[in-house]
C-alpha cells in the first residue's frame, strides 16, 4: 500500500486505462515498456533449472540405464496405484510415500518430456514470477500429488505406471488461471498523485466461472481432457497413454490452492473473499 497511511481502494484503476491528468494541466502518464532489446526467452531461474533438470533426468534414463535399470526406476519412482491392491509389488506400500511426487520427474519419451517442458514454461512462468521459487515448487509437487490421487480414484485397478510432470504443471496452470486473465491494476496515491503498478488481483472462484475468458479456458481445459476417454470409448482406441485423470486432478488442486499462496494485500480487492 502506498505511503501516507490512507487506503487506496478508491484510487485503483485498470492498467489499460490512463490515469487522469492533474488539475494543473500536466500531461497524462502512459505506461510503456522500457526501451532496449528484450530477450526472446525470459524464464525465471527456477523455470530454467526445472526445464534442464527434467531434460537431464530423461537423457540419463535413456542413454545411461539399460532396460532393467529403466524398469527398476519406474517401479521405485513411478506411481503405481496397484500397490493399494497388490502388496506383492516390489517395495509394497512404502513407495506410496514418495512416488506421488517423484513420478513427476520421470517421462516416457522425448515427445512426452518436450511437450511438458514447453507447457511448464508457458504456465509456470507467471506463477514463478508472482510467488517465487519455493511456492512454485510447492504448487508443482502438490499438483503432482493431487494428480496421482485423481489417477488412483478414476483409474482404479489400472496396472499402468504413472510418470510425467503433467499433473504438477496442471497445478501451476490452475493457479495461473486465477490471475492471468485479470486486468493489471494501478493505484494513485491520494496525496502525491504518484501512480504505482499493483499487478493482477487474484480472481475468486465465482469470477473464474463467470468472466468469459477464464471460464472459456477452464471449460476448454476440462473438456479436452474428458474428451480423451470418450474418444477411446467410441473408437475403441487403446494405448494413448495420456493420464487425463492426473491433468484434471492437478488443475483442480491449483484452482483451490491459489489463495493460500497470496501474501500481498495489494493484489486483493477489499471486502472480497477468495
């Protein structure tokens, strides 16, 4: 909140709008990007390291391990819901402590990992810039865990091994959906007239489903994932190996967890609940 000890709730305007000119006829302020060359890729450091780590892990999985080593890695770090019904699986129930998280570090193919790191760069960047590295990682791994839970409930009895970062990235996508479609806000100090950029306010869940852009994106996200089992049912196709359950579980977790990440009142609208 600006200095001066007074509320700025009545001085808050959208970033797209220019603040009104002063009474002395001063020129209106506009908001422009600073001059100079802008980098093509401007990933936060935690994003760059995450992308490199996922690529390095899969490279080691592919080029260092033989078939037996790859199988052991999948058994001990991949998520196997069948452990809940078959205690004879190597390791028994103990790997269920860590595999809801570690399965997000493994991938099944180069296509799989490249698509995931591209998706991570797109939707992880706004979350990392807004909340920082630690909360970014917390959302990623909690999204992966909720994705594993959804996979267990919606694919009960499936013998498949769940691997891939998509559940965690879906969690980041759910968090980003709560603010990336909001207008950027600024506040004018009531005494000095100084304009300060506040950023994007976190939308409530009601706003997510009533405002056209976040509603369209959310319904599209849910719809395209639900279309996967429908397509398999209609066509009889098998082996798509897309864990749509984890996508939906991670995304729902991100939508619900987003308010817990907020620590800056400047991004809230007074009197609203999230």
